C-alpha cells in the first residue's frame, strides 16, 4: 500500500515538474506564430530569458520547491514578451515616412551623396537601423545607419554611393529594423521607395582636355600638334594670347586698345561629319582593368566626339550587335554631346555575333553624305576579320573609313616572353602566330584605303584623337 501511494505521489510530482515546460510551450507558440506573421523576430535577449526559464525548470525536476518559481517565471516571461511585442508593433504600425534625395545622374566611379529621411509619426521613440537599397556593382559607405527618432520627429542620414558600372539602375526600397523597448524583439520593414539612377561614363577627361587645350598643353595626354595643310581664313573671334600662338595672328590694334595681347582666331571647316559605329557583340566582351573593351571604346569615342564638336563638326553614333540598338543622326552643337552620352551609357557587350551587314546597310540608308566612319571593334577569328575588312573597304570612296582595332595585352606579353618551360614556349609561339595573322589583317585594311588605329584599350584616347586631327589637317574629308 505504501509503495502504491509513493508511486502515485511520484507520478504527480513528475506531472507537476513538466507543467512549466507545458505552460511555456502553450503560451509561447501562439506568440511566436503572431510574431512570424508580423515579421517581428526575437533577439538574443529573448533567448537569454528562455535560458533562465530553462534553468528554473531543470531545478524543479530535482527540487519540487522550485516548481512555483518556474511557473511564475514562465508566466512573467510570456507577459513581458507579449507586452513588448505589442509595443514594437504599435510603434512601427502608426505611420513611418521615408524619403530619399539622390541625383538622377552620376558618373562611373565617382561617389555621390544619397540622403535618407525617416519621419516618426507615432507618439513613442523609435530605435533601430536603416539601410538603403544597393544595386549590383554599387558600394555604399556607411552600409547602414543607427536611428533614434523622438516622437513626431525626423532623422536624416547621408551616405556615399559609388557606382562600379555604367547603365540605368533602379533603387526600389529602403530597409528598416526597429527594436522593441525592452529589446526582446526586432521588426524588419521593407518600404518601397523608387528612384532611377543613370550612371554615365566618367567624363572628367572632357574637362581635362578643355583645360589643357586652353593652355596649349595637350601633349601631356599624348595629343600631338598637327600642322594643317592650307589655312582657314574665315575669321571667328578675338581671344587672349596664349603660349605658342602664331605671332602672325596677333591683332595689334585690339592689343593696344585692350592693353592685353590679343590674337585672331579663325574658323575651321564645319561641313565635316563623323559617325561612330560601336560594336556591342561578343568581340567586345573581354575585360581590361575591370572594364570591357566596349567601355574603353565608348570612353575614347566620346572624347573624340567632344573634340570633333569643339572643331565644329557634326557627330553621330550607331550602336549594334545582332541588331541595331540605337542611332543618333550626325548633328553639331553642344547639346549633341548629351545625346551621344544618352545613346551609349546603357549599352553593354552581348554574347552574340555582330551583324556588320545590318549596321552598314543601316548606315548607307540613313547617311548619304560623305563622313568619317569610325568602327570600334576587335578581330578574333578569320570570319569576323573578313567582315570588317570587306565592309570598311567597300565604303571607301563614299565615306572615309577608320577602323579601331583593340589589342589584347596578354597576347602581346605572351609573345614577348618565350623563356621558360615547354608550355611557355608553345604559348609564346601560338601568340606570335596570332599576332602575325592580326598584323596581316591591319595591312589588308590599309591596302584598301582604310585608316587604322591599332592600340591597347587603355591607351586608345590619344591615338584616336591624333588620327582625327590628322584627318582634319590633311583635309581628307
């Protein structure tokens, strides 16, 4: 009988010792489900409180006197967590306003300011963190900001966004994280906030060129001073004398009147036209210094376009791969530079075979007047090289063709380093064979009357401008 009563008592004690666990589970499960639905997540402090409840429950197993303490602790924990959950929900559900101030355009690799403003429309203080949407290829400093916003207040944060790729990007949302008053919960919100950001090529080289041109120091960037054949005689304007100006152009009467050395500037022939054909196909996908061949070609052609527009020429652009992507008819004036940038900033190389036939057919249809046609491409195999030679050679006579062929620096370095093991020797021999074939392609273009700029991608700008200035000086158009 005593054994039976002792067994019953022991069973009741075991049931009571399981009561804290059951109570905690029954009360915590609905709370966890509600928090999951509201996107409110427990923090490390919530885990530490559960650990305290766990210790008291374990103690109740060995010492029944702790049973009451464990039950009270569990009920208190659930009550505090529930109140804290309701507070963070009410705080962040009564209205949070977010706005972003960011320029619509920026330059590649140039940091820009991005300002986020958060408004607290509740009657309680908000604490947490804020992080802006970060498109691919972008870097942000700092990546997130701490927030502490008083009731009915606002907070503005400023960060630096650095784009690593040109093109059109969408900033679609702002990410917010709020902590409950006791920091048992945090709520994560993703608020939609749309802004469009156009990343253009870095045009700092344009201002650098203009500065060097005004001070007659273009030789610092590799631009040679080309002697013009003949002399333009149409007077354009008077300007201040600069070093190396021809003394025969001095206007002594204006110099005496202004008491400052003054020279006459003559107007160049403004009837010439330049059209760029940018190959956006597989030939331009190789990378150098983190930029594709198309990036290097686009930067250099925009620089040459700036020079041509400053010379009074009309400039146009055609971007193509397996189809025609964009076409800007040749025009003059300062506003044409913006059109060219808009046409090329979101063009990227595609892994498709370029259709030179479509590009040159489109050119012959839309451009009847004689122009300097500049094709920026690359030659890799005999098929595309034959197409480049044929189409550039065929327009000679109607237009003046200029081919930009971008070199592979690794290929040249391999051919120049034959020393080493057998593999290095075979590698150097293969590279030399390819370069000999490439040199023959350049000779074929030259024999058909095509001007050629054959250089490395990162050294393209100066040779291209020099070739254009030589065309202008010799009146080849």
